């Protein structure tokens, strides 16, 4: 058994300002990588700028990261980073800017290489990366993964490199500008990480600690989330500070879980659904969770997952997920291609701890 979590993770109020010295210690000039709007609205970008200014560290901003970031955007940011001679990268935002920051850090550190190195053997080093999450879902601040869209293949895939952030600064106040849809989708992504890590060929009693903790956190606030969905207003009007803190903690813990095991079938099946139908990542994964638990519901490990979430049965879990998340229509054609693709994806299949055949996998769509 092995446990390896090299990222220095802090989680508290005013986290960025409190740890400005550790942030500044990563280099002399930073590339701040963000999405188009949200980091300005929730205050995270302003906090990072202020922290760096107070420490006398200069920076440039690349704020064009799209959802499900593409290789093309990573290369555009690389150009800015190389021209500006940056020596560390700060990802600020949801999983998209955080993942992009890791890939950009690799490309800036190797200015003579083209994008093909992203998916080749891991022989190059990346610049140091810090991450400031503003969604509670991907846990990218605590994982070494970076998932990019490959338009040429009409799908998404994690780059070959494992780039652990040096520093992760978590402050749940940034979550308060989220819409109910973004909040629910991202929470379900974190939930999927916890479940797919627990029910995983690579799971052991060390790394299951993360899933167990995260699933208990989810159980403590799952009713608040459903109330918030039913209320239909903004999450900050119905959820307490304590719930926002728990969401942030659950997400980072779930990131630590998949760092040790990777994900499994729901994630594998989600990528084509996101690419072809534009369904957000968390929702595209979440629609496959009931199927993931259904076919082996008599196994003790599946029962343990349900117990930790405080659901009496898979049916109760399914009912909850349907109301929280809603459904997605997947055409027969897309579903056939998706299933065939996964049946040929040994990396995802081998993580599933039970037997899986094509006929059973077909039933994951409800
Ligand atoms: P995201 O794609 O980063 O962001 C989704 C939307 O939420 C964007 O419109 C973004 O706006 C907005 N947003 C972000 N923070 C917000 C806030 N505090 N308030 C209001 N809006 C906010 O979503 P995500 O689900 O966090 O990340 C998904 C990506 O992460 C996918 O590419 C997925 O494959 C990847 N992922 C990575 C890992 C990993 O281990 N590395 C794990 C799971 C998933 P802006 O565009 O304006 O910022
Ligand atoms: Zn995910």
C-alpha cells in the first residue's frame, strides 16, 4: 500500500492572502490562468493579484480558458507565458482553468516542443503550479491530472503527465457566486470521484480514507442541496457558510481519493456525452452513477458506499439523483458508440472492480 499526496493544501478564510509568501516563493513572475468571467465576479483573481503585488511578484493574466479546455487554448496561453518569461503558473477557477494551468506549465517549460508531448512519454518537467479553486467539484487542486479536449478525436482525455500542484489555496467564499446548476453539477462530480475511487481495483484501506471522509461530508449536506434545488434560488440565499466549507472540503478530499485510484466507468462514459451534447462534466458523469451502483448492489462494498451516503438502497439514491440532477437524453447512436469506446478502453475498464460486459454496460443509460 502507498499513500502519496505531495500538494501543500490549505483551506481557510482568506486563504490566498494568508499564504501569499508561499505563493510568491514559487517564482519571480506568474502566469495567472482563468476562465472568462467568474474569477472576476467571485474575487479570487483580485485576491491573487493583491497577494502577489504585496510580495513584489509580477504577473500576466491569460483569461480565455473555455469549459473543457482545448489543446489549442493551452498553446495560446503558452505563447503568452513564454513571451513574458514567466516561471510559475497559477490556475484560478473551476477544473477547466486548473487543468489548463498544469498543461500550460508543461508547455511553457518546454518552449521548443509542440503539443504532441502532452500525450507522449513523461520525459519533460513542468513549471511549478499553484491552484485556487472556485468550484467544489473536480478537486483538480489536489490531483495530478489535466483533462483536455482533443477536437481531432471529438473527445477529452487526461494528458500523460502527472503534474501535482505545489500549492492549493482553498477558500469557500469563492463558491458563493455559483448558480444552483453549477453548484449541483460540480458537487455531483466530487461525489462521483468518491464513489469511483472507493469502488475501484486500485482502492486500498489507506486511500479509501479519503472516500469515506468525503462521502460522510456529502451525507451531512445532501438534504440542504436538495432543498436548495427545490427552492430554485441562488445557493448563497439558502446554504450556510458551513455547507460551503463542507463542499470545498468534500471536493478536495475527492481529488485526493482519485489521485490514488483514478476514476472508472462513469467518467469514461461521460466524455463523449460532454463533447457531443455539451452536457457539463459533473452532470455527464452523474447520470451514470445509479447504473454504476445497480448491477452489483448486493456486494458489501456497494452497500458500504450507500451506508456512508445515508441512503437505504440504490433506488433511494437513484430517486435523489434524478431530482437533484435531472436527466439527459442520449440517442441510441451516440450510446452505441460510447459503449463500444469504453469496451475498448482498458484503462477505464481495469479500474472497475467487478466483471463488466457490453450487455450490462448498455443498461447504464436510463
Ligand atoms: P469549469 O468548466 O471550470 O467551469 C464551469 C462554469 O462555471 C464556467 O462557466 C465558469 O465560468 C463557471 N464558474 C467557475 N467558478 C464559478 C464561481 N465561483 N461562480 C460562478 N461561476 C463559476 O467547471 P468544473 O466542473 O469545475 O471543471 C470541469 C473540468 O474539469 C472538465 O474539463 C473536467 O474534465 C475537468 N476535471 C478535472 C479533474 C482533475 O482531476 N483534474 C477531475 C474532474 C474533472 P468562467 O468560465 O467564467 O470561469
Ligand atoms: Zn470528474
